[in-house]
């Protein structure tokens, strides 16, 4: 197998994806503020966190649903941050007709790529192997029907994410990838771990390479990438067109700059500055109360490993508003 170069062309529909790393979708993390920050720091493609097709359909069934609290939260997840193009929205569900309807809705809202999640390992999504996410890999025929229904419903590119399989005994990434390629998807992201592994343990680069060899559509490799060396190794070993980074970007959005050939993680002063900037994006997006609550976890990730940071992390519960949040950061680096 001849591996793709790190700067190999990658086109998804009309969109040329620049060389570098993509941001993998993560529930509760890849909202507009975080996607915006990662884009600024070099992510070449970002995707919303996974959104239930049922939530989308319910939201648009009646006007009053869009004015409710649940509707407001779902709408916020569907928002585009300034300058985000293409806007890729990830959907999950197991009913082909409902997935198609939800895809039509988000495409009508401005989604330029619809991404189908067949890889999420979360318990509430997979429902003991009989639900959505990676559980659907146990039924490749249903995966094909879902992809076919969505592709027939929208005029925008459709992509998909899968894993190596459900477990060590059920690894069928190649079979599922072939079904999706035959349906007509534009690109495929493959996480080289099984559902059984979650986000821990060795990444099976051979599983990703086997998918690259099996299908003609571009493949994005995912799993276990902590820096430029890991990204280059995955590309060299598998031939994937790009890599996607998820868990390692939490508290380290500079990983996209590093993989793209720029500087990596900075010192404490710049980390604090970016933490403040991230808070600013949150304030613009959802207001002070929610922004401060959600930024506590991000601040802990940004500050991990620095002298005196542990004491600040323990006090994050005191950050009840933006001013208090900045005062805590002032204890590390004056603003």
C-alpha cells in the first residue's frame, strides 16, 4: 500500500479540505465556541457534536417547540460560528425515514455536510448494543438503508463515522465501510478502536488501513493522536487522507497548529489567555450563566500540569460569573 502524503488532496463535495487535522465531534465539547477556537488554531474541518434525529424533528414539528427550553438548546448546537465553512452537522438515529427527515431539516438550516454517526460508544446512545451509534455496525444492512435514505433526501455531501467494530470479536469496519461507499457517501472517518475499548487502549492502525484499501472514498483516521508524530505515523501506516483529533484537543487546541507544522502547546501565560478568549466566545454564544458553568471543565484542562494550577482548579466552583472566573485566572496570570 502507498500511503497518502500529509498534504494529499481531500475534497468533500465542493469543499477542498486543507492539509492538517480535523476536529472529531465530541458530545458536550464541540459546540460553536470550541469549534471556533480550534479553527483559529488550525483545525481544517470541524463537526458539531452528535445530535439526535428525534430532537431535530421534534424541534421543527411545531413553532412552539422552537421557543421551548429544550428547543433552544438544540438550536444552539446547530449554530454556525463566525466563518465556519463548511458547516458539518452530525446526526444519529436508527430509523432511515427519521434520519432522512432530520437531514432535510438541517440541510435547510444551512448544513453543507451531513455527517452520520455510526461510531459513538456512549451507553445512552448504544443502549446495550441495540440502539444507535456504534451499535448500528452490528447491522450493516440497516446502516446502508440509513445512508441511502439520507443521500436521497439531501443535495449536500453526506459523510459517516464508524469504529473498528463493536468488540474484539466483532470487528467489521471493512464490511460497513463498503456498504457506506456503495450508498454514495463522500468521505468516511474511522476510529481505530472498538466500542469495547471506548477511548482507551491501543489503536488498530491495520483496521484503518484495511478500510483505506477497501473503498475508493477518502478516509479520515481517528484515535489516539496526541501530537504531530502520532498523526504522521497514522498517515504513513494507513494511507488515510487526513486525521481527526478528539480527546487530545481538550485543553490543547494547539494540537491542530502542531499537526499542521506550526507551534504546539504553549506556556502557562498563553494558556490562560486562550482560556479567557474561550470564555469570551462562550459568553457571546449562550450568555453568562451557562458560559461560566461549561467553561469550568475547560479551564481545568487548560491549567493541568502547571504549578499552582491545582489550587485554582479546586476553586473553580467559586466561578459563579465571568468576573469571578477572571479573578481566579488572575491568581495565575494577571489579566
